[in-house]
C-alpha cells in the first residue's frame, strides 16, 4: 500500500457512511481533472502581465 493510499484511507475513513465508498472513486478523479484544468487555464490563458526590464 502506498503512502497516498494509506493517507486517503485515514482521511476518507472518518467520513460518515452517508457517502458510499464507490462515490469516492468518482469524486477524486473529477476533482483531480478540475484542478488540473483550472491550473492550465490560469497558466496559459490568464497569464500575468510582465513588466519590461529597464
């Protein structure tokens, strides 16, 4: 078991059983893809305006 899997079990093990464990399999990839998309959007489409060096 990897460290990431171990810590995910610790984190999600404390969530009450309102959420089924199968729901986590859908939420985590969607969350990862959305964070990746937002970071790429910020990097390439909303780049900060750089000042010219004097």
